C-alpha cells in the first residue's frame, strides 16, 4: 500500500459516501467525513467526523478550518455530498433550485477554494467531484439536479485544465 492519505469526504453518512469512507479506512487512510449531523457519522469506526452543511457557507468555512487543523492538510478531497429535488421543472420554486445548486455546485466550490491553497503549498493533491450521468443525459422530473450536476461537471473540467502541470 502507498503511504496513508489524509482524505476529506463530504456526505459520508450514507450511501456512496458511507461505503467510500469504510473502504478508504479499511485501506489504512485517515478520513475526515462530513455530514449535516455528526451523530450519523459515529457508526463508522476510525472516521474523524466534521459537521458540514453545504447550504450554509459559514458551516463550510468552520468545517474546513477544523478539518485542516486536525489533519494538518488534506491529500485528497472527495466532494460527494448531494441531494435531489423531484418534480417537473415548471413546478420547482426558485428557492428549491437555488438550494440544489448550493448543495451540488456552490458548496463544493467553497470546499475546493478552501483546500486548494494548502494543496498547492504542499506541492500536490487530488480533488474528486462526484457528478452523475444526469449531467450528460437530463432526467425528467430531476431537472434542477441534472442542471446542477452538469454545472459541477463543467467546473471540474475547467479546474482540471487550470491546474494541469501545476504542483
């Protein structure tokens, strides 16, 4: 195994995030997992829980500061947290759609902006943004989800090109 990595994983309390946390921990990595409620994270042995609500920019800033202090810096960031709003596009309220974009685009962007300077200073790192096939193939009644995932996918490609060749 390679040297254990310090990994920040958003959305670690259920589903893909929980499975990812358990797999990374089993491979010897140190994982800081986030959830809106740290109570949901206590079921995962070895996980360093961080409370983070992607809807709240101050919650993101606090979680990033705590995680950076506890870990000494992250080698890997996995933006996994998410949710979906069901319903026809014409029936979705603006606040619902804004919240969807906050969770799937703007919140992860804040996480990236918070972590990237330290990665650069250490000479490298890895950022993984979990998107969806819905980014490429819109899903009926999940229009805001599909749109937000497409936005995050495009931002990820742009970030990859911007950082290419940098330490």
